[in-house]
C-alpha cells in the first residue's frame, strides 16, 4: 500500500514538474534572443507537451510514429540525459536516461528525513525479529512436541536444525529477487509464503511433515533476512551506517531470545495450551509484521524508484525514449540468479571471508545450541522449571542490545577517518577511500574477549552450590560479544568488498547457518554426554583461537585487501 502511494506521489510530482518545465520553455521562446539558431527552429517544429491528456501506452500506437518532446524541454529536466545506446543488431537508438536530479534528490531514500529512515529500518528489523523468534520459540516446546510425535528430543531438535539450514540454502537465491522486483515486493511475498509454511508446521500430523514445513519456512524466511542489509544500505551513507547498522542488528538479533521468552510457558502449560500454540504465536506475529510492511513501509531500492519515474515520464509525455538504467541493463532475473548461486563460492579463496565465516559459524553454533542446551545449564543444575529457565534469556537479550554503548566512540573515529579520505579526494586523489578496518572496533572494544570469557565463566560456575546469577550474568556477556562480532564482521565485509559484498555475505550466511543447523541437532547429545562444563569449555577454547581475528585484520587487513581479487584496496 505504501509503495503504491509512493509511486502515485511520484507520478503527480513528474506531471507537475513537466508542466513547470514546459512553462519555462514557452516563456523563453516568447522572449527575444533567448532561443536562436537552428536548434530553436528544430525545437519549434516538434510538438509541445500537453499533460492535460497523457498518453497511457507510452510506446505509441501501432502505425503511429513515437511521440517525441522538444530538446529544449529535455534540457529543462534535471536528471534526464540524452544518450545514444547501441543495440544488439549493431544499430543505435536515442534514449533519455532518467537518473536522480542531484545528490539532494528527495526521491532518493538517503535524502529522506532521519525519522522516516529510522522508522523504515525498524520495520526491516521487525522482519528479522519475527524470523529469528521462530527458532527460539520452537526450542521451548521440544519435550512436548517429541512426546506427541513419539520421538526422542534429539529427533525433534532436527526441526530446528533444518529451519536454520533452510535459511542458509535460501540465501543463495534471495538477493536477485530484490534487485529485480524491489525490496518491498520481496518482503511482502516472502512473509506471505513464510506464514503459509508456519501454518503447515502448526498443523503437522507427524514429525516428517513438521521437518519439511520447517525447512520450507527457513528457505522463505532467508529472503527478507538477506535483502534487509540492502535496504539499510539504500538509506544510510557510510558514516550513518556506523549507528544505523547496529540499530538494525540489535533489534533483529534479539529475535531468538525473545522467541524463547515468549514460548517459555507454552510448552509447560500443555494442559491449558497445546505446544502448537508456539507456531500460532509466530503466525500472529508474522501477520502483524506483514501488515506493518504493507501499510507503512516505503520502497527504498533506488533503481526501481527511477524505473517508476521513467514510466511516469513516458506516460505523461508520450515519449517512449525515457528509460532508467534498471530497464536498459542486460541483466535478467535468471542471469542474476546464476551469478548469485555461483559467485559466492569464489569467495572461498578470500582470507578475510574465511576468517569471518569461521568466527561467525562458531558463534552461531554456540548461540543455537544454547536453545536446546539451555535446560542442561539451568533446569538440571538448579532444579528450576522449564518456563523459568527460558525466561533467563532476558539476560542474553540485554547483552545483545548493549553494543549500542560502543556507537559514540566508533562513530567519532569513523567520522575522523571519512573526513581524512574526503580531504585526500579534494586534494586530487580521486581514488581515496576510508579504511574499512575502522569497522572492526565494534569487535575489538570488548566483544571479541567477552565471548570466550563468558563461555568459560558460564561453564565453570554452573554448579548447584554456586549462585544461579553467575551463569545468568555470563549469558549477558555472551549476548554482548556475539552481537558486537556480528556487527563488525558484516560492516567490514560490506565496506571491504563493495560491489562483491552481496556474494561475500551470501557465502557467510550459507556457511554459518548450515553448520549451525547441523550442530544444533547434535547439541542435546553433546550436552548429555560431555556435560555442561566440558561442552562450554570446548566451545570457549575454540573461541579463544578465533578471538585475535578482529585485531589481526585491523593491523593487516589492508595487506590482504591489496592482494585480493575482489576486495577494494587503498590507493
């Protein structure tokens, strides 16, 4: 709805703008000396534009010559450039390329008010929140669902694992759809399909049906999760992303924790509510998010907005030469899908990508095995009930939003670096760039250390004779660490790989979700056989080995980028 209204407003703007431009051309033609020479006589032979009765087909009717507007009018239209475009048969055609009117074009998402962009970013975060909450809430009803289906809890945990694997698998094909149809169309369609699969999960008659529907739900949920990063990039520049990306991340990252909190008492209250209400809650939540997106979410994808603008120019003037870059480029949905499904695997040769993929994979293994291993840390150790144990996820949720405290410091350092890059550009170095390594401060200012410390802390203080508050506080530090590392990894990859960042992030998402999904299945046996103390010690030891990655990349990342085939390098 909001995208439709946005398109209609753009159409009214174009009509009024052409009317003003035509009036300016007419004024100049009646004033002596303003229009002279052959160009003026050529323009006079062309028909003036009338927007009182716009031509709806925009391409001319069969048997009629295409309508063309005056060159003098074209010169009055800011952001419209006459170009000669080669065709496949060797001939050429004249087009009027439609672009932004300038760096301050109000139609460009980056020039919207901060409040409008912040609201749109919050709506995108809600999509990630709903998708993430699904994995969290499903973990709370494992005992009850396993009992009804007559399977072990390990088998029931497969449903959570395949959901994560579905997210990773779907990420391969997610990006091209938003680049073809725009962000909002992808969000709306994906959420509708996601809700259909969640409905199937809620009504699943057996474990096989539940696993299949969960996998399909994961595949459809990956699309809005992958595209959301593109939406954030549509609206915020490099400096603004210093605070807007953490804002987006923290709101969406709390989804699994809030899901666990929402489902805390659904499973244990089986005499009042069926465990299937966990799926109904997600269905209701997703419906509310979908309504919010449809009603209030504007389209942010610049190429699509320019395509709308070109279409309004054609409709208003009847001149079919108006085109946007998005319309004339050779890429199709299928060609984009081919690139999307092959290029990410080329990133396996990139040391930066491999390092960050390993780091995030380990963090996601810990995070999602927590969902199934939580009872062994709190229920079995301290004798509390299932509902109260999942309420403790509040501590991790608080830790997840705490990286916001790092924003002022990182923002100040980023502003300084960007200002230096701009000074170099003004001094003649047109290829000067700011150092992407500045993004690594989000991991270096505590999160990298907080992850292993919190795991060792939780692993070796979760004894019945030690206060339960000790592992609770430790879980908060883990939330702080995993979110900070996620922010620094994603922002560093985006700024380091620029045009290849979508492929790089797809590889990272595919790998970490597939690995985390597989490890979630073995999470229960791991906690049962190894025990809480040794399980968390092993995970903590692995995270110690990965802890230096942000610091090493901060000092040596520029050398890796210089040798990389895909990353940007400083000149």
